[in-house]
C-alpha cells in the first residue's frame, strides 16, 4: 500500500448509474486498513468505500 494516493482526478459517478455499476460485497479487512481509509476519507471528503474501490481498480 502506498503512503499517499492522488485523488485529485477522482470523478464522482452519477447516482443513476451506481446501482448498475456496483455490487455489494462483504470483505474482511484489518482494522488498520479501515482506519487508514476512514482518515483519508475525512481529509478528502470522499467516502472511504469509494477510496478502497479506487485503489483496488
């Protein structure tokens, strides 16, 4: 995992397409990973699930 990621070019998807493009899944992640993305989400204003999705792409 990188120390920092550049989310300046991250675009928000239109809500009408989100249900078509996303599937709900259950994942077990270390608390450190979750806390990292939650902190990053607070700093960037992007939901932490979206940040995780962006990194996994």
